[in-house]
C-alpha cells in the first residue's frame, strides 16, 4: 500500500514518514500541497493522509483536487481543529475517516492496517489497477508520452493474465520495473518474484539459480513469477531446459513429471528474432517466450517525459526539503540524448541532489558532459569551455561506452578502443567515479 502524507509540521511529518515506512508502508511525505498535487499527477497512491490546515491551500480544496486526479484514492484527514462540522465536511467531499491531533503514529498505522485488511477482502475503495491517463499505477513508471500511455494500456490488458511476456528495450529503459508491475498487478503478487540474470554467469551457476539442485518449489518461484534478464545470453543447454519448463515437461530428479506453476517474464536488449535467424537462439524457445512482446522506447524518443521524471527523482532523493530546478537546467537535461536512458537520468539527479546539499539546481550544476553538443562547433564552444575540459569529457564518454559494450570486461574494452590494457586501466581509474556501465 502506497501512502502520501501532506502536513506543514515538519517534525511530525518526518516522524510519521519514518514510522509508516518501518511498518512496511511505502510512504512519501511532503510539506506543501502543491508538491502533493504534482506527485498524484505522476504517481499512483492508495491512501492520502492530509492536514486540513495547509499553507496556500485549504485542506478541503486540496482533497477535491487530489480526488479529481485519482478518484479512487482513500483520504484520511488529520486536524487539530476536529469537530463534527469539519469531519462531516471532509466526509462530504470523499474523506474516508479523520484523525484528531495530537495522535500517535500507532493510531494511524492501525487505521491503515484496517484499510489494508478491507482491501484484501475486496471491500476497500482503492483499486490498484485503475487506469489513469497521464499517470501510472505501475511501480513508478512515469510518463505522459503516447508511448507510455500505450504501455499502460497494454499492461492493463495483460497483467492479470498468465501469458509469457518478452520485454525488449535498451539498458536503463525500465524492463525490470515493467516486469515487477506485471507481477504485482497479478494474482501471483503474494508469491515470489525472482530475478535471474542470464548474462555473465557460468552455465552451472545459472542452472542452480534457475532450477536449483533439487528442483524444489521455492527455488523456482513456484506460484510466482520468474524474471529472466538478458535472456539472449542464456546458454544453449539451459535454453532446452527452460523450454521444457514452459511446455510443462519438467522432471524431478526421481524422473517423475512435474509441471511448474510459474509465470515467465523475460527481457532482452537484443533483436532476439535476428539471433534466431543467426542460429544463436533456439527458435522454439523464442516462440514460447514471445507470446506477448513489449517494446520499451528509449528516453530520447519520449523527451516530453523527461521533466516529469526529473521532478519524480527530485522528490525521491529529497522528500523533505523540496529542491527546485531552473527551467534552463531542465532544457539542458531534455536536450541530452541519455544513452543510459532513465537509469542514467536517475543517477544524475541523485548526484545533483547529493552534491548540491539542498541548494536549487541551475545550469551551473549540470555536469559538463551533459552540456556538450553532439557535434562540437569550436568557434562556439572554446570561448566557454577549455580544451582540457572537452578532452576530459570526451575521454570519459568513450571509456564509459566501451565498458557498457563489453559489459565491464576491461581487456575487451581496451581492444575496442585500440588502447594498451595498462593505459586503459589508468584512464578508467581517472573516471571511475563518474562513469556507469
């Protein structure tokens, strides 16, 4: 259950947030109703806990505007001015209940526990699968672009089925988020969600990770979901075994047939159909996996989502002290092609928040490599950026690119850049804190 708390009493706000998180409630807490509205426009919440007396906006007005964005949200009003009149007014505008200040965190947790119990019986007002145009009930998938709206529609249709899903997308586009969204909006959500990375591990290690030594139920996410990252890297021997599982022909060590009750979701950054044509991947396994294909667009193809993502990550990394970002800085970040996609953007925002120590973000704080144009015009650039800065940023970009292409293999990365291994390692060491692969 995801909870949004809005209260201008900062100490109480932080205490509530920490106590609710300790009680296993996914909680975001903010002081300003304007920030709360921005959050509900971009994310799904099951419960809103809000004060009635808020700065610059009355609690009832805030309640009405929130419910316009998320009609099925459950609202709990907290007020030090509780009376029959205020409680009735709040109820009239859709509040589920109210709680009078001062109150303990335990009182609110008990109220939320009751709501969760009711929801589990299907009696609550909250509906986790309500489709919301421009917003996402799906595990922090943020976006208003047509591509993301189409994704929401597809997830709405397939999440509660048992079909096998194959997710295509570049690194950092959110394949794991989509897989989690499917699992947690499915009847299997109370059972295991297991992730196995098929890339880089020896066959024996992968065999144990996938199937276990004794093929026990817990080892294979029985009744749950198995998410296979980089399925294109699965060794041929295990491709055959996975095919047996998908066809219900799995056998125990004693030779008895065992049909695994597990939903398979796989993901790849590769053109798997081309790998089939090249003989690098089994065609029968491909057709078994490719029942419902999902194609995730790179961030550069949905630039209208970048400002939303920036605001989301600012709130995520600075929930109690709202940090503003200058429009000019947003323009710079929007113009950058983001080869590392959403993951790279998230890391950049986290770095800006951490290094900025609570200060607002301007273009001066944006890392140099994000400001450099793709094709540098020396007449326009050298007057503002030094030669050494250009060399440093380009060097860092090339090293990062090579490490991504070779999945962290320094020897192969050095060959790719036609560098001596020792020179490559020295160069990598200079930039190790600023590159990702």
